[in-house]
C-alpha cells in the first residue's frame, strides 16, 4: 500500500510542476497578446485619423470639382 501512496504522491508532485509551468507559459502568451492588442488599438486610432484626413481631402476636391462643373454649366447657358 505504501508503494501505491508513494507512486500517487510522485504523480501529484509532477502534475503540480507541470501545472505551474503551464501557468507560466499561459501568462507569457497572455502578456504577448496584451502587447499585440495595444499595438492594434494604436494602429486603429492612427488609421482612423488618416482616414478622416483623407475623407476631408476627398470632400474638398469633390466640392471644388462640383463648383467647376457649375461654372461650366453657367458658361453653356450663356451661349443660348
């Protein structure tokens, strides 16, 4: 019976060590993912800012083009 108890105790100790190592590995992976999430948030914010600036530029260019078209139509009307 003592041999069985000793064997179980050894298995238990080994599992405790494995569980501890797995926990450390999981924490390392967690920290890595947290860093990547922070990077993603930063890049998403930058992309949003760039997109807003680009949208403003596109809107301004479209407005200018519309004004040019209106002036062109006015010139055509004056020909009649």
